[in-house]
C-alpha cells in the first residue's frame, strides 16, 4: 500500500522569507501523480501544485515550486517570498495512475505559520 | 463557473441514526470523490465515482455507502452512526482521474 509521510507537523517562517515543507512517499509504481494541497482556516482545500512522476522537470507555480526526487521518493514544497495568506495546513498527496485505483493518499499535514 | 457545493454544511445527529450528505460537482466534471477528515486519522479516502459507477472504495465499513446520479451529483450515506463518525466530510470533483481535484467546503458531521 502506498503511504505518504510528512515529518514536520508544524513550521513557521518570517514573512517574505522562504520555507520548504518535506514529504516522502512509498510506492512500487513507476508512474503516479503527486500533489500539494493547502487547507486554510476556512477549510476549503486548494490545489497548490501537481507533479507527474514521469516528468523530470520540477513543477512550479509562481512562488511555489517542488523538488521532486523520484529515486529518493521525496517531494518537497518550496514557498518563496512567504505571505500572510500562505498560512494554512499543507497536505502532500499521492495518486496512482492505473485504472481501478483512483484515490488520493494524503500525508498528515504540516501547519505553516507566517510571522509578520 | 460555480465550484463544488456540499449540503448541508453542518449536521448534528445522534448515535444509531443515519445521514445523507450531498455533493454537486463542477459542471462537466464526471469524477467525484469523498474523503473523511478527522484530527486523529487525518484525510482518508472513502470512495470515487465516475459516470455513476463506483471505481474505488477505501477501507471503511459497509455502513458507508454512496452513489452518483446521471448529472454527476453524488450522495454518501452513513447508517447506524457511531461517535467516531464525527468528522469533516469532503467531496472533490475532477474531469477525470489525475486531473486537478476541486474540493468543496465540506460537511461537518457531529454525532452525539
């Protein structure tokens, strides 16, 4: 079974600084998707970034980028120029690509606090 | 385009009762997934539907069931409620598996 591990329950960063959230996963599959989701205090889950395992290039979305290390099964999220609105729970998630196995497996989350 | 809507937003039930939660996906989305979120267990996958067919199911007892209608709207039902069923139930929709899943605001279920 696939598992996703987020070893940092809480992180904090000064506004305008850079922070990296860690995620590791375990799978025997060669192709899969990885995601970072953000859940602000309002509770609506929002996709931050998506990575396809077969793509070598790390995904980026504005101030958000990932460091995808397939061999190490690591998928960290870097947030640059942190803003107050980035404060939220961040969940790393794994999804297989094979038919009949459509589900997201989430990590336990990292609570990110932005210090003004 | 309207987002994913879930009704009701809050629900209080007592042990032994049953409950039905509803999810309306984004227009054009045919895949609907359900997740249970609790402080102790985190986010856990319940089931996924596509074109009225359940394609995958998580490790939940048979008291948890769901269905999807021809307009892609989905319902989940929990029978014989237990205290441990208290949770935030999230619904997510997407065009197809692997595409971005858009989450609804959730239904907060409290079982007394």
